[in-house]
């Protein structure tokens, strides 16, 4: 920490429904603000090596082949010329169907332990949409005055993720039950995968495709055309005939969206970066989307298939202590809590509760492994802080793990008061941890270390997913 600039080696690992890959990068961090500040910001990021994109190996229909995946990752390290013990930070993200496999948690834990200090996240539809929008550059492009509203469309193997980006932030996310591998076939042309979504789309397209049968090229073209039509309906502002296509709540924004960014595996074809076929609808679907794209302003992404996890972790060590509130020191340390950004526009308890609930859903954190990251600009008067606490209690009701803690991280110097109100007045039954003077955002994760008794402080490690801006 004595130097003004730090250079870190980072690795991003993405384990998806269809494909898995790694990105090896070096990031340069520079001390921000006054000389004695301990906060660093990323000022440079260089991709050192992109691994090949491999099909995610499955030992069975419901179990990922851990050994094969581990061998692929070891090979990627060798090709990059890096050893795991040389890595400073990283991120392991499991997405799509892979995130729901029975051993997905074991995979995340395995690579967290083997490959350095990693942020580990299982991304549901909303978080995956959010990550894709940042990684593709759609969020950055929405900061431009010429394109202040951008729809990121991430078309993968199993799902299509949507993110509405306005003026540099993601307003809402959603997912559709369509993708390039609703049908997949082997080298002989025999269909090996036919999902329920594929059967539905084929029926809508007026064709028949079934597992075990030869894939009819004309039928495949018809299905690709139908999926392309569905994938662009939100962008065009047209409704769906069947609402069951939504895997999440539908987007509130109805479109049309004049500016689009395409990411995901199919984005490789749309953006002209891939032309080979891999036994699925990717190439056909990319071509069908391109034929419809002249009606939009299509912006070039930073990354496409790698958009979900092009970043690794930026570690910023901070300390909270002066107004720390902690009901039970024994619950510490806490690891890998996802930050739920809460920015109250006023001291209204109902609005705060609604924002918290939406934030938990946005990041798919119904598992309770989150910290409320409150940006508080409404002072330290009791009335306003009581409203904040009422909103916290209402917004987290039924969303904490049994016996799990309520963790609140504030940027204002009010943790002691907030903790006391939650504990003594509102009688929150869960263990409470309140720390302050730390600003967090969505895509941040934090570790809170054990209490240092002689100083009555706790170390806080902020780990941010870092996305390329150029």
C-alpha cells in the first residue's frame, strides 16, 4: 500500500450453459484522492490471454463434468503462461443452466480454492443480464449523448438476456426462454438436444424437429428465423403472442429501442467475429438477426461471448470502526456478500423497502448472501434514520437466511445509530452488522473480517467486478 500504483494479475472464469472460457488480464490501480487515502481505482486494464471457448462438459444431463472442466482450466493457465499462485484476484461466474446444475456450488468452491482469491457468484437471469450489459460495453455506450438509451441483447445457448441501459446505468433486466441450442446436433446431423423451448418455437414456425432424427436444414432455418423474430420483438416495441416466453417478469419499458448492442455466443456471429458452425443454431440465428438489424443503430460491443465475465476482482481494503454496530462478533468473518445498491431519493420507508426488494431480485440474491449498500444523503436526524430503518426491515422481511445476519453498509457516518434503531427499537431478530464510510455499488462484493478487539474495528475488503471500458 506504500506505492501510488499497483499492478494486479486477474482471471475471469465463466462457466455457462453451453460454453466455458477464461480471460487473463492485468489491471493497474492508482491511489485516489489525498495522499494517505487507502482507496484505489482501476486506471488501466490489459487482456493478456483469452482461452479458447469450449463446450461446457457434462458427465450426465444434470451434472457438470468437474474433472474435464478442471483439466480445461489448467490447460488455459499453461497457455497463458501463468501459475495459479501468481494470480492476485479473479472471478468465477456460473450462468444459465450451468448455475442450476446439482454440483454448480462445488465447482465454484473448487476453482475459488485452486485459482487464487476469487469473487464467486452464481448468476441468475437478472444478474447475468446485468453482467452482460456491463461487459459488452452497452452501459458505457449509453453515457454517450447520441445513444442515451441502449438495449443490450445477449443471446446465449439456453436463454436471451435483456438489459435496458440509460445514461450510464442499467434500469431493468429480464430474460427470454430462447437461445441457439434449443436444438443441437452431432457431426452426422442427428439431433441430440431438443428442449421444450425448441419444440415450442418449432411448432410456432410450422416445422417439426425431434431428438434422434436427422436435422432438416429448411426446418432449422425456419426455427432460426422465428427465434430472431422473438429476440427482436422487445427492441421493436412489439408484444409477444405467448407470455410464457418470459423467464422473468416482463420489462416495464415497452420500446422501441433505436440503439442495440448484441452480446453472447450468437453475438459473435452478429458482430462478424465468428462464422464456424458448432452443431447448433448460432450461425443461422446470427444471420437471421443481421437481416433484421438495418432498422436499428447496432453498436459494436467491447466483448460478445465473453461479456458476462470479462472482469476480475479489484480488492480495496478499508476499515470501519468509529461507529461500527455489531450485535454478535462471533458471526464474523463474512465472505462474498453481494452489494445491493440502495439510493433513497427521500426518507420514505415504503419507497426504500420497494427499492431493496427490487435490488435483491435484480441480483438474484434471494439466498440471503447480500449486504445493503446504502447511499445516504438525508442527514443524521432521528426521523429520517427511523424511516430508513423501517424500510430496511420491511424490504428484507423473509429475505434473510434463518439465523443469517442483516448486513448494512452505509457511506454516511451513521452506522451506530442505524444499528441501534434496528436492534433496540425495531427488535430485528437477526444478528446485525452495520458499518459505514464505505461506498458500494451493484457488482461489488465484500468480505467483513473478524473484530480486532484492541482497536474495536473490522477490516472490510471490497471486491468489484471490473469491466473493460475500451
